[in-house]
């Protein structure tokens, strides 16, 4: 396996024979958490931004070489999406004071990101269908991450009001 494939499959997670997107999300979540806890939100944000930009160019090269758009083995976009959802959910969780709120934020960021990534409503679906190349592959997951993070934050806030 070359470095490009290692990067695009997020260390091989995308090579899973079943549900490579979910496996890629599950593998990338603890890495995002480690960066968040040990290096901080700013570092996770900058790392996510860098991976997004590099991902666009690497996916463009991969698609030009293989002729395949949005191959299911490419899961670097899932990593970016769940990290965005995690940042939004965790930013909300640290302002709340009920038990297990941070754990709930982690679980919700995974679940809501996967919901929007699979469902692909509205603009997310349009981008997935219409935008070609690395930009389309990455941008639908960026938007799914934003939507998932915002939904997670709303759920956390609602629980806080009820608690």
C-alpha cells in the first residue's frame, strides 16, 4: 500500500469489507479525541483544516489515476466530518454541568455525523451528487459534520434544560 492509499483509507480503515465509512469514523474518533484532550481544540481545528485541504488534492489525484469518483475505500472525509461534529458538540458540552455530558457529546457527535453522512439531506446530498472530485468528496462530509455537530449541541442543550 502506498502513502496516498494509506492516507485516503485512514490507515487502512476504509479497506473494511463491511461499512467502511462507519469503520473509518470509528477509527478516527479516538484520534480526534486524543488531539482534543492533549493538544487542544485549536490544534484539532488546524489539523482538520489541513487534512481537508490535503484530502481534496489527494482525492483529485486518486480519481484522475483510477477514474473512480468517491470510492467507498476513501474514508479520510469521514475523519474530517466526525472531527468537526466532535468539536462543535464538545464545545457545547464543556459549558454544561450535568453528569456524563462530555461522554454524551462524544457519542452524539459520532451518531449525528453518521446520520447526516448516510441520509445526505438537502445541500449535503446535492454536493454529493453534483460536485465532482476531491471538493465534492470532502465538502459533503464537512457539511454533515457541521450539521451533526449542531444537532448534537441542540440535544445537549435540551438535556441541560430538562436536567
